[in-house]
C-alpha cells in the first residue's frame, strides 16, 4: 500500500524490489510500534493507579458535545479545504465500517472479558 507522504515520482523510479523492501519495512515498523504500545501501556497505567491517579470516564453529555463540536469543525474545514474533505470522508467511511464490524466481532467479547476479569 502506498501512502500520500511518499513522493510518487521518486517511488515510481525505484526498482520493484526496493519498493517491496520499503513496504515491508513500513509494515514491520507499524507492527512493532503497535506491539510496543500494547505492551507498555498496561504497566504504565498500573503505575499511575498505584501512585494515586483516579480514572474517570467522560460523561455522555461531554462526549456528545465533543463529538458535535468535532463534526462541526470538520464540516467547516471541509468547506475550505478539498484535500481535508476527501481524507476526512474516507476516514469517516472507514470508521463507520469498522465500528459496524467491531460491534459484532469485538465489542461484546471485550465487554464480557472486562466484566469477568476485573482485578
């Protein structure tokens, strides 16, 4: 997969095997980063909690207001910036499709496991 931050002319001028190496390096870096994120965040949260940090969820009204403000801002920016509009619409479509899948595949299981494994 080729992303927008790659100079297409430079990319196209590379031999196919160099393109393949760069793609694999990108995949590796992404996988490593996500694994590191998943590995380091739980113990970091435990350290915060052990130090007295109190966790609170945002209330539904705060979440709704934040979402509405973000959607309004995205709409305003989209009117002035065609590139932002294109990327934002693509991202929102991807997100909607993803959430539909996660409701079926992940959300119920994750909620179940959280309820049954609370420390």
